[in-house]
C-alpha cells in the first residue's frame, strides 16, 4: 500500500461522479486524493456575464493547479463526452501540461482520444490504465524504492518531486529515524549533524536489497549575517545504495523574530508553533509570513533537486 503519496484527479465536470468513485478507491488504497471542486458545476454561461465567468474560471484554474503543484502524480479521468471516447477538454489538457512540466506521472484512465491535439497528448507520455485504477499501484510497485528517514508528508513529497524533476522515478516510502539533535536545530552545524545521524541510522536499518535510494532531509536555523534574524536552512542527504553519499545545503527565507523568539522556549520547533498558533495542518511556517506565496514544500523540493541532479550526473558518468 502506498503511504503518504498524493494524486490529483483532473477531468471534465461531466464526469464528477466517476471521479468521486475513483477518489474513494484510491483513498482505500492509501492515497491522499485531490479533486476539482464541485462548485465548478455552478459556473454557467447562463447565469454569469463573460467577465464574471472569466473571473470565476481564473479562481478555479488557480485552485486546481495549486493542488497539482502539491501532488506526486495526476489521474486524468477521461470517459465519453460529446460522442468522443476518452474525451479530454481544454482545461484538462492545460492541467496535463502543468503536471508534465513538473515531471509528474500522468495516468490516463481511458485510452488517448481522437482529437485535434492527440499528438500533444501522446507527447506527454501518459501511462495508460485502460479503465483499471489498480494499474496505478502496479506501476509504483515496479519502480525502484527510495526510503526517507522521516514520515513528514512535506519531506516525503519533496523527495518524490525533487527526484522526479531530476529524472529519477521512484516509489518513495517513509522510514523515520532519530536525529539525536534538538527538534529545532539552532545552527547549520547542528542541522548538518542531525541529517547525517538520521541517514546513518537509515542505512543501518534498511535491509539489503529492499531499496535503491536513501534520502534524508533535516531543517534548521542558520545565522547568515548579524544584521539579520536567522534563516531557514535545509540539509539534504541522498545516496544510491552501493554508491557515494551526496550532501547539499540550502539557505531559504529569513524568519520573523517574533516566531523564532518562541523556539525552543515555548514550542519545540517552528512547525509546532504554526500548528498551535495558526491552526496549520502541516508544519509549514512559510505561508504565514509570505502572504501564502511560498510553501515549505517548494523550498525543500528545490533543495532535494539540487542534490539529485548531482547524484544523477554522477550515475551517468
């Protein structure tokens, strides 16, 4: 069973009930699932002016693309519509292209339809399911496995997306280990040490022959300059089993002092702070001081990609 992976379902609202059924099946199999919002059914040319419709569509497009941006894969739910078998409309074509640009897997529920942009659909190399949702799990079962020394949804997704962006398709699985440093590392040395500790333990605990890659992500604080408050730092460790360990260090955004003053005196880390004070579902402080523009996933994914690109280059040479 897949653990902690997210898939976004895309398709015509004409097929919303079928998408609901697919969502239920995937959730039973362990997926976290996103879907188009049902309120799109209420967006109608008959009730809105052209400008009002454009504004409504703008919001709906952004909303669903953001769901894809936070996913490991997309499922294109394409069944018959308007006499076209496997219909894929303009909106869904755009969503496919968005997923394709991020190197995500694109699963096609039914075969590619015969439409004016069939060549473009085929060019995005979708994975054909021929109506069998279980084909998604079979696809992941045959991929190389990557064990991550954490169960954090953000870290797991960042590793999945960062590796894919570098060209490494893999089934990402959690295997949490201890850092043996503070919950909120206070400097780059402690963050680096915590990452290596987690990775060493991960390497000891994973049975030989069960993994192709090992991955660790450790986040902490970094005093970049005395005129600034501490910055976010991310240490990423990637290793192909039997190969060389690669480590990367990224520096992200400067934290507001009113947040960091409460860590660790009030809260053990910044993730717990935003959960307790802001009601966040995830341990992600960044949306709360960037007006929702930046998420932790983006920063960690980029840090993983930087190391994965080096790892892949080394493999190819």
